[in-house]
C-alpha cells in the first residue's frame, strides 16, 4: 500500500475563513487500482464524513468524479473510495477511469464547513 500525498498550498484567502470553517489534512491512498481518500489522523480536527467530494485532472481541470450528500448532510463516510457512491448520495459526475501517470486534485467539504484539498498521482 502506498501513500501519495502532496497537500496543496492554501492561499491568503484561507486566512479569511469564518471561525466556523476549518481546514484539515487529507491523503489519497492507492492500493492496487483503488484509491481511498481519508483525513490524516494527525489532524486535530479530522472529520468522520464528507458532504461533497470532487476529483479533477490537475492539468486540465476536467471533472473525473464528483459526489454530494443530499440536502448538505454529511453522509459520505471516510475513508471514501474513488468511484463508489454510498447509498443515498448523488453522483454529480460518474467516475471516469483514472489514467496512470496522471495527477488529480481532490477537494472535500466536510461537516461544519471543513475543507481539504490534496493532489495525487495515479500509478
């Protein structure tokens, strides 16, 4: 099992987030062909679930998978597996095959307006 993690730099705008918002660390873990997204355990504020997950090709910005919980609920449990939509959640963009050697950007909105972003290279 390999861990590929490169946390994206968060711009100055992040400093302006309201007090109810927070940023947490996220990792993409690839095992064989599967990729799981999970909060990093060392995050003091690591959430248990996500409201939205969006995966895009880093170079082109093309959406390759997007999922959301109904009515803004936090119904996507961690770890979340690429292309697997838990019951009662909606796929906005159906999962496209990941291409080896391509870098992808993952953005997650979690409970309590938490936010995380990570890039990973699919191998």
